[in-house]
C-alpha cells in the first residue's frame, strides 16, 4: 500500500525531516525532590528553574553549550521508595574521574554495586535518594581530538 492509500505520512527517517517531537526532560521519582535536586544542582552546576514541594526542575546553565540541548532533570514526589536497581541512569563523563568521584561523595553520593565487574572503567554511585549513576573514565587526548 502507498502512503496515499493508508492516509499515513512517510516516516521522518525516509523524508529527511525532523519529527515533530523533542526530548524535554528526564523524570526522577523521589520521596524528597528538593533534597535530591540539591545534590544534582551541585553535582552538575545546573540552575533550578522550577521549585515546589512536589516538583523541582534543573536545567543547564543559561547560555552554556548544554542549554536548550540537554534534557532538563525533573524531580517529582512519589510516596514509595525506590524498589530496586534503576532501569535508566545517567552516565557522567569527567575530566578527572578520581577527583569527580571524591567531589560527588562529598556532596552525598555513595558507592553502590549493581553487578559491575572489578575491572570496570566506570564507578557506580548512588545519589541521596538511591538512584544509581555512573562516573565514566576520562577521555584520552586521542579520543578528545576525534
């Protein structure tokens, strides 16, 4: 059947046009949205653009390369605690992995085990609400040049 027969438009991948949708934010369930947002605000250096008892939104710094590109982080209140390992997590790419892990621990992150191998090149941490995230190894000069 042709698109005229089905009444459907061609997929954007076929036409070369962008879809009429964009990724707005990553939503993180939390029993304490402000406390977890405090951690991520300091960890990422992002700005708080919305703040209520039940929802907090963080966005990249205004006029930074990430502003308008990286999805916002929305922390929304839920009554239940996190039941197990995250199905979705953030990977952070530092300039200095050891220094960033130490800084994040000072902000309240804790090492956690999600089954990673002892030879892993990343470090798994959890934010104050138990949400896992990874601190990847720094890129080599050759990788940065690519």
